[in-house]
C-alpha cells in the first residue's frame, strides 16, 4: 500500500507556521496584503478565488478581490495592475487565469511588478528558475516539491517523468526537479509510447488535464506519483491519476482532492508572506 502524500495535513502544518510569520510582521506594524484580479465569471476560477480569500482570512492577510467584467479591455486590465503595483498595502498580485480569449495573458503578467508576482509567472521569475537563480517560484510546482521533500521521497539521481509541458505546471516542476538533481523527462501529447517513459519513473508527475489518465500499468512499482489534475466528472473532482489502480503499485501517492491543490494555495500564502517580509527588511 502506498504512503499517502497528504496535502491537507502538510498544508495545515505549514499554514500554522505562516500564521506565526504574519503575526510577527504585524507586531512590527507591517500588514500583509494579497490582491486577486478576476476577469469574467468562469465558475472554476470563482471557486479558486474564494478558496484563496479563505486562506488569507485564516492567516490574517488582507485580501482584496477585483472583479472585472468579461469585456474588460487589455488597457483597463493593465491599468488596474499598475495601480496595485503602486499600492503600499498590497504585497502580492495575482491575475486569475485563464483570462477571456480577447486578452493577452503574457502581456498582462509582464505588467505585474516582479517582486509582487506571487504566482511566479512573470517572465523574470520564470527566467530565474530556468537559470537557477533565487526568485518567486510558481505555487503548484513549489507545492509539489515541498510535498515530495516533506514525505521523504529521495530525489537526487532519480528518474523523474513529468506528463504535461504547460508554463504553469509541467515546465517549472521539471526545472525544480532538475535543480534537485533528478534526471528529468518531460512528456506531452506528441510523446511516442508514453508508458515506456512513465514505467521508468521513480517520480511521476501527472499534469495532463484528463481524468484518471495514468493507470496502474503505467507506473513503476514503488514510484512516487503526484496527481496535479483537477477535472470535474459528474459533479465530482477527480485527478489525472486513476487512484484505484495506481495506489496498490505506487510507493507514494497524492490524492485528489486533498493533495496538490491544498499545497498550491498554501504556497501562494507563503509567496505572499515572503514578499511582505522582503519589503519589511
Ligand atoms: P494544460 O492544458 O496547459 O497542459 C496539459 C498538458 O498535457 C499539455 O502539455 C499537453 O501536451 C499534455 N497532454 C495532453 N494530452 C496528453 C496525452 N494524451 N499524453 C501526454 N500528454 C498529454 O494544463 P495545465 O498544466 O494548466 O494543468 C494540468 C492539470 O492540472 C489540469 O487538470 C489542471 O486543472 C490542473 N491544475 C491543478 C492545479 C492545482 O493546484 N492542483 C494548478 C494548475 C493546474 P501538449 O503540450 O502537447 O498539448
């Protein structure tokens, strides 16, 4: 039976530690603030934004949500970002993705002041990760690495296979695992014989966006399997990993829900607290 990489328990522990850091800042008269910009009314985004607000509340972080109409122009969005860049109360700015199709995501993200870019998506922070320099690391990959380390999964010299090459999950987790001296393979929709790759993996990260895509036969016995997927099937949230067939084969497994998703929000809080601490120096 696999060891459960329990994001709920790990994030609860880390949130308690973060609360102490927020309190320490407050005792010096420094507040911590996070602003989230939500454009349009995508239902999944509404849920994520609500959960982020709840986490801020738990830590005593000022949380501001800017709800902009779906027809917001690029110019208006960038003006709002600029205003938040200058706002002394705000330490972190997050633009909830995806944006409506008429908006240019990369251009909007580039407008965020890199030191307030708590999602780690600004090209400067992505570049720092790529070149091995300290910077803000994207929340989901950061949470995955935290989880693997906290659960004692050996990384150095191990074979890591990542399925999915998005800028927000696949590529940055591949880079983080490479920095941990894993030998990394990045797979995608054009990869030939995917199972041949996944069956070699000591660490397998599934960030595909397809329900129960990874099955037991694709997994090396004893592997650490990280399920990033959030898919809605018949009103239920299911991951990219078929838990029932993979769990008996794997050495470690993260559940959905209660796995990577929890760590992601926790790391967003950590990035926000770190931004406030940097400003307070
Ligand atoms: P994207 O849609 O941006 O990327 C999916 C990736 O999967 C692409 O690189 C794609 O390849 C690859 N892929 C698709 N089909 C196959 C296939 N048959 N075989 C191999 N690779 C395939 O998704 P994201 O990275 O944004 O998200 C992935 C999942 O993680 C989603 O379910 C999302 O909801 C979830 N997510 C969860 C978070 C959390 O906090 N837990 C945070 C962010 C995302 P190609 O590039 O060739 O098209």
